[in-house]
C-alpha cells in the first residue's frame, strides 16, 4: 500500500491542526495532493489504465472544490497552502 497510516498522520500533522484532525481543509488538500502525485506517477508508466485516470480526474476535482471553499472562507490560509504545496491554478 502506498499510503500507510503513519504517513497519513505525518501529512495531517504537518498541514493540519494536529495528526488526528483529519477533517481540516488544509490537511485534506495535502492528502489529495499526495494521492494525485502518486496516481500521476502510476499513469506515466501505465498510460492505458483508464480507471486510474478517472480516479485522478475525480481527485483533482475534489481538491479544486476544497481550494475554492478555502479561498472563499479565508484567502490567507488559501494562499499559504497553495504556496506550501506548490500548486497553481
């Protein structure tokens, strides 16, 4: 498995409020980013894997929705997470 619980806790501890606060928007965005990067690498090697491609598109949409929500809610937190993760619109 590419994401064990220890890695997941590290992601939430680094980007969220705490390691156990899995509902935090920044933590979820960071987790989606990690999963998107993993699926992108998988698709580079397996370009005909259409199920993974569909999952990747859905994850990108979910992350975009969370980023839009965060931008409306608190623009400073949005800018911080985008800069920290190296995302672009």
